[in-house]
């Protein structure tokens, strides 16, 4: 069965305090984006990678991949106004049935094992949404007041989110809504149920300098 990875790399370096988008910052002597791409290729050598980028960074990315000897074929497309539109642009390049992963480029510690588990559940159930448990106490603010929530009923959502093509492609034909924070919310809005799977606590999203330090420390321990 065909395997596609839509890697969304449309972020900028604002919260990182960098003029360079965070997916290009170096982690363990390699760009963050390169770590992510290598994880998917390590999981499945035959995976078809679709990289969604800011238009101004397409040539930069091509050069970066060549300099780092990343030779796997990649299709490039341009990001949209929101994550929904960026993912939709990537999905439009998919022409055959299979399983689609949608993944944040800056979740660079994702493991091939998690990717493979998501794939297998998507085959079995139609979708796989990796989640982890909440450790902190949580409070909801509502109309100037707040109250505690039962954290055992809450999950933290990660990527890659995996779907059969016959589920995700029709789902992204619906109109955009501001409640679409990830692919699971889009698929649910289309009337389909989504299925959770255990994620990985190390599968963090690099959004701030402290995340980069945590990721570097983790790689120093395992490599």
C-alpha cells in the first residue's frame, strides 16, 4: 500500500528569537527538518514525502537537502494561510490510495517505531492519532471564573496523525473553520470517528529555545 508523509514546515523563528525559521535551526549538527525526514525514511524506505514550505524557502530547502546528502525524492508545495490550508495543499498531490501521515516538521524526535505503529492502526481502523497523558493540573477559565478539570480525562495530541486516503482526502473538501487545530478535528467535522494511539513523551514540538535544549540533551544521551 502507498505511504505518504505530508510534512508541514511553514513555521517561522519568532518564538525562537531567530530570523531563520525554526525547522532549519541546527540540532545535533543537523537541521531540525532533516532529523524529521530521516525518521520517516527509516520507518519506510518507500514512503512518498510531500514537504509543505513557505514559498521563499523552497530553494533554500533544496540546497540544504543536497548539502546533507538527503537523496530521497521529495515533492514540494507551498503553505497556505492556516495549517488547514497548508495540509490541503499537500494532500492535493496525492493521486493513489494508501495511508497518509501528516506531521509537524519540528517534531524531530519522532521515532520510526511510532510511525510504524500509526501506520498499522490506520490500516486496521482508518486512523491513528498519537496522544500522551497530562501530568500537570489543569484549570478552565470561563466568563471570568475558573475551575479544575479532571486531567485523567484529557490527552495531549501529537503528530504524525495517520489516515487512510479515503478518509482524509474527502474530509479536506469541507470549508475551513477556526476550530480546525489539527487533522483529527477536520476528519471529525466530516463525520468520521478518529482513533487514538499511545504517543511518545519524547515526541516534543520544537517551538522555543528551551525545547531545543531538551531535544539536544535527549539526543546526547541516545546517540
